[in-house]
């Protein structure tokens, strides 16, 4: 989903003839640091929902980066992409609350991809995100990139 969003962002920058002024950087939550947050003009947070909330890795990212960047990034645009077994709303709300605390500006409603994993076997199995859902992620990335580039 994150790769699809990055493709959409890059495509939007090319279509706007701003590719030289744009870079989409993918980072795992475990590898992202406060300096990475500070160096970015906008954010597309992609995370799985586990037990009706953000995954531990994503929550740990927010825990680690929240206070070091607080009051240093207000007004920057963000978007959310959540993968979920059946709901996704809990993780989306949790991430949105954190982004509200950072005083970020929501660029678009969250994209929630529901993979209908309800049994232990389905939950533990590798997942394949359908092409239509990946297209939604590409659109989200393109929208965020376009917003960032057009606002200068």
C-alpha cells in the first residue's frame, strides 16, 4: 500500500512537471526518526490495524517521535492508509488523534483497505491487496503530492 501511494505521488509530481522538486521517501515505522519527520513537508502514514488499534510498530513510531517534533510541524499535510481485517476505523481514529496533537492538516479522508481476515488462519496468512485497493492508495499518494506541490 505504501509503495502504491509512493507511485501515485511520483506520478502526480511528473504530471505537474515538478518531479525535480519532489521526492517520496518510504520508511518503515521502526526506522523513521524525529529528524525524518522534521525533514518532510507532508506525511502519508500507512499502518495495519491490530486488535482495533494501530500496530505496535506504528504506535512505537508515534511514541518515539511525538514529543521531539511537537510544535515544530503544525500545518503540514498528512493522509492515512490503513489495512485491516474487517474494520480499520479504530486505527484510523487513533492515528488522526495523534496527527491532531501534532496540529497536522488532514489532506483527505483515510483510505481503509479491509481484507476480510476473520479466522485465525486468514489472519495469519500472507495478504494480497487487490488491485482496486492499490489504485485507491495511488490516488491518495497523488492527491497528497499534488496538494504539497501546488501549495509550494
